[in-house]
C-alpha cells in the first residue's frame, strides 16, 4: 500500500507552456504551415474551394463554426463567425450554433441536418456516423451536395488541426497573405 504523503506532490508544478488551455499567443513559436508545406497548403485550399462549390454560404459558415467549436479552435471560430457576419448571418443565430438542438426553430431542416452531420463527422472517433444522422442529411441534400458537405466538414477539421497544431492566434487572419 502506498503512503498517502508519498503520493501527494509537495508543490504544484507550473503549467508547461504548450499545455491545453494555454492561449496560442503564449505558446512557443510554431512553424508557418503555409510556408513550410506550400504544396500541401495549396492543395487544401483547392479541396476547400471544391467542397464549398454549390453549397449555401450561410450553411457553409454554420458547419465550419460548429466543427471549430467542437475542436476548440478559437482561430477558426473567429474567422468563420466574422465571415458569417459579413455574409449577413445574425448575431442571434451565431450565439445559438453551439446549442442548435435546443434552439432548432432558429435553423432550417437542412441546416439542422448539416449541423448534425458536422458533429458526427467531427466526433467520428466517439460514435462513428450513425445511420439516422446520415439518413437525415441524405434526405435534405442531393448526392452531390452531400458529398460536398462531407468534404467541407473534412476540410474544416483539417484546418482546425493545422491552426491548433501551429498555435494560430485568434483575431489574426492570414488568409489574404497566401
């Protein structure tokens, strides 16, 4: 049996600079992904553009906002809420994206299906993509739209992971520089 005094630390260790919850601006410097891997960056921009093609811009932003919320990506969340506002999205709906199920009447049936699909694909490691979520989305979108929506969710999840891995600072927008 372990002695309780031996198990308890005598001091609280300082948080490491790269621990979760540390603001991006306080983390150690990271690579500039666009400069370090320009071909991969350019390919992802092309994939992202192809995914958006033919989808309602408001729906695109809602899906990107929801995935960014789930992934804890403040950089992308700031970008996509700003883009949504510029596209005419209301503050009311932006505030309710995180709790869209409880505020379903603020979102169309198609937006609800897209948000459910976004959540399931973003969190796919937890429960897979349930048949009912897929069927709901398939009933709201053509096969081509559904494929593009899936591609959109894949790209925002990739962008979130790049931003988080490289400690992108929310409030900055480096898209115009590339």
